[in-house]
C-alpha cells in the first residue's frame, strides 16, 4: 500500500516537474522554432508548430547585416571580466563578514542587498555623467566596472552563505600554523569553497551576459555586447519576428550551452545550505 | 641596442608619414525599419562619393533609441554624430539648443522640395533643424471584398458613423473576421497616437487656451464611447495589447475588415509576398465626424538631425545631405525599384509617374498634405501637434492616459471612469509642470 502511494506520488511529482519545465522552456523553444520560419509563417494564425517551411534565411540575413562575432566577444569579455573582478572584491569581503563579524555586519549585508532594490534607471544620469567625464562611455572597461558593481551584492551574499558553512576552526588552525591573512584566504578558504565560488561565478556570468539596461545605455558600437545585437532587430513598425528570433537564438545559444554543461554545478551551488 | 632604437624610430617615422589620411568616423543612431536597413546596404555608394567619411551604424529599437539618444544629448555625452529622431522631438530639442540648424546643405540640396507639412514640423524660427528621411500620416485600410459582401461602398470621405455601420456588417466572428482593428496597447506613441488623432477628428482638443485638460468635454466623451463601442463589439479579442505590429499581422492574415493606422503599413499590406489579402486591399482617408472638417492631422516623420555637441559636424552634414537628397531617392529606385523609395518627404517623388503607379502612393500623399500640425484641432488650441501634443510633458502624460484608456478597453473601468481619471491626472501633471507658462 505504502509502496503504491509512493509510486503514485513519484509519477505525479514527475508529471508536474515536466509541465513546469516545459512551461519555462517553451518561450525559448518557440524563439528557436520561429528563427527557422519565414516572416509570413512567423505571424501565421493559428500558429504553426512544426508544419512550416524550414529556412535558414534569417540566420543568413542576420550574419550579413551584423558583426555577430564582435558582439559575442564583447559579451564574453564583459561578463567574464566583471565576474572575476567581483570575485576578487567579494571573497575578502565575504570572509570578513563570515569569520570576523562585527556588530553591524548584518546591517551592512542588508544595506548591500537594498541597493539592488532601487531601479537602475534612478542612477542612470549620474553614472552617465561620470562615464562621460572619465571617458568610459562605450568602453568594455566601463561596462566591466558597472556590471561588477551591479552584481556585487549578490556575489557577496552568495559567498557569505557558502563561507558560513565552513568551520572557522580550520582557518584558525591555519593561522596557528603561521599562515598570513592572504595565505589563509587563498590557500585554505578558497579551495574549500570551490563549489560555492564556482556556482557564484557561473550565476554571475549568466546575469552579466543577460544584462540589458547598462549594456544598452552605456554603449554605442565598440563595446556593444549581444544585448544591443538583439535590440537592433526589434522593430515596432514592421514584422521582423523571424529575424529577431534568429538574432535572439544566436545570442542565447552560448550561455544556454554553458548552462547545460554546468547545470550540476549550478544546482549544487544554488541548493547548497538549503537543507539544514 | 642602439640599432634596435634606431630601427624603432625609423618605423615610427614611416608609420607617421607613410599612413594615408585617416577617415573620419561618424556614428549614426537609427531605428530598425526597412528604409533604414536599406540605406545601410547602400553605404558603398556613399563611400564612393565621400571616401574620407566612415559611417558607424547603431541600430536600436525605437523606445530604446529614444531613451538612449535623449540621455546622450541632454548630458552632452557626444556619443552620436547623427540622430534619427521623430518630428515630436525636433522642435522641443531645437528650442533647447541641442540641434544644429541645417540651413546650409549645399546648392543642389533643394530643401524647398520637401513637402510643406513635413518641413513645417521640423522648422523653428525659420530654420530647419532636421532633414526628413521618410514621413507618414494615417489612413483607413480596408478589405474591398468584405465591404462589397456587406453591400456597402466606401465613401470618398468616410465618417465615424459609416465606419461603425461597416464594422458591424463586416464582422463574422465565427469565421474569425473582425470588422475593425485599432491600437489598444498603452503608450503615448501607441493607443494615444490613434486616440489623439481620432479625438481631433471628432472635434475634441487636449487643452483649452489656458492649458486646462478637456477630457470632461462632450467631444472626448464621444471619442472614447465610439472607440470602445467599435472595439468591444467588432474588434478582435485581446485588443488592449495590440499595437501596430499586432494589427498588421491580423490584417495581413485576413482577420480584419478595416484598420486605421500609419500610411507606411500600406506598402506591407499590399505586398503579395507578405500579405494574404494584398489583392483586396483598398485605402480611404482617416475618418471624421460628420460636420467636423478634420482628419486627425496624424503626421510622423523620421528625421536625421545633428547634435550641437557633435565634433564632426561637417562630415555629419555631408552624410545627412546625401541620405535625404533626391539623388538618394534615385539610387534606391535604381537598386531596389522606385516603390521602395523613402516615402512622404519630397514633392519630386510624387511627380514621378512610375512611383504614382504604386497603389499606396497617392493616398499617402493626400493624407500627408491634409495633415495640419500647426492647427491640429478645429477648436482653438495653445499647442501644435497631430497624434501627439508638442510639449515635453506629453510622453509621460500621454502614456499615463493611455494606460487608463487601455484599461477601459480591457473592461476594468467604464468610459466615464477613464475620462475622469485622465482629466485628474493630466490636470495634476500640468500643474506640477507649471502650466500655463
């Protein structure tokens, strides 16, 4: 009886999981399918699922019109650069908060998180003026800095959560053995927190890759990443859905593939410390 | 060591004196539409004429472009040398001193050839501040086969009463055909573009001469009642989220009997490669209320302007002059056929017999010529405009009112509630902005 109900429960849970997964994946699937349709098929009512004339024309048009590789390289450099810079700043910060907490540590953590609650557009003009005066507009350096700052609260929070799980005694032992602060963080803490750091790194790359406010507002052409590449195919007057879908597919493909390969690491990192 | 240094110095000298003169690069911000993309494909011809100017294109979605370009020009960021902006922005930005006057574009430019209503909307203190690249008005596009089946004939100058009758008779919901498709998506350039033009054609106005909002007037009541009646009875489901593209898709797939929108749609719906109803499309002027001599005064143009902060003004002017010249029209005609020339800006294009063969050419010209942006309403008004009001606050107010009207279309409020809310919020915003000024 118990076994039957367990099996039944398992089936129900599996079906629900599949439905949710398909619902989440459906927009991506539809974008990919639309990218292989003609513009006429893309707007057909009722929508055509697989029974349309498959074409690669949209990809050819997008390739001819835009320099995909330049946008792609900008995305790679900006997302990797901002992530590495964020980790360099966040690891010592999270170390101090996790292992040497002060009276105000919790307040500082909350304050850091509260900066994420303000709409980005609220600080657009001041940042734009600073970037203009420092010559950082349309530069990859500028975007690396601003994306690092935008994602820093999340990175610090994630690392803080992982570091809290590591027994402080191990670090204490290292100190007893004469390790300096730098060596303690670099050779003792970091290797132990590799799964946490890896998932933070991956999540931050995804966040930076998909960022579409600062990347659109602070770039024109030299530093423009894939978000601007997609934006150039959106049109309020004219039906270019198939081309837009092709551009979107090309923009999300690299990060989707990265997500697939690292999903084990990502899930492990995100659920780390969830069960206590 | 010495040899190495000498060698390096020599190489530097060679590099300095031997390199050809560097081309000047100008950055052009533009929107993603067919005409602009076509121009990007014709850059080789521009470079033949101006080998010393390199053009760097930045193509963005219209709303992103507007936000991006406004930020840059207001902060004198200097990221762009040529901007693609609408005739809504041009007078406002020109008065701020943000744009370079374009009054010395060369002897053969022939600025007098621009259609008068289009040029007028871009002129401040007798100076042209942007060169029109293409222009559009609004008109009625309808299915002649469905109208005939309904036993009606389109009058030369249709009224809203006729539109209501035709919408009722053309609607066949079982067959998935709706009598009328109109914009419902909230936004100053979305449903409010249509509703502002419609209100003008009903004899309404946004403000009286003291800048007091007029949503409590009988003319606005009639406008909103007519719109909601048409759309709820004869419109497609989910119309409150429909904009230009959604209606274009519906019309092209045979789901709409009539559609009133920008004239640029005419070339799409009559193109058999894109539209399933291309053979049965006909055009008529934007409707009006019986007794009101006003067709909405919808006039939009995409224009090329040069920010005053650009450090490459001469190169930018050379590009703008080329892109908006008669020579460019001829170039498009040679490469892609005259029907693909950017419409609505030059009188000379409409003198071309070949161009007039396109079914949309004459109706577009008539619609543009009838648009009067200087006196958009039959009543006295303190503003210029057409499907928008030429004040900087209109973007915010128009979008807020658009949300209220879109909610009424979705059925979450009545017409009266929507008009009261629109009146209150507009009055509040205008007071905050310091009107009357």
